């Protein structure tokens, strides 16, 4: 019984880490899908990775990656 609970707990943490990584990397993926240039890709990645902790930096990177 305890082994099953531990296994489910590990699965839960693995899934949550995958979701957080997907959210963090979303602006860079969007910039690549929209065909942004190399300089824009660098700005999006730097803004996303360096200023993610503020939330504002992530939103700025998301906006920058999706604007045409």
C-alpha cells in the first residue's frame, strides 16, 4: 500500500515539473513557430529565462514572441 502511494507521489512531481518547464519554455517555442529572427529569438529567451521570476518578464517575452 505504501509503495503505491510513493509511486503516485513521484509521478505527480514528475508531471508538475514537466508542466512548469513547458510554461517556462513557451515563449521561445512560440517565437520559433512564428519565424522570428535570430536577434528576436535571443531577446525572447533572455527575457523569458532571466525575468521569469517577476512574471512581467515572462509576459513580455510571450508578447515579443507572438507579435508579428
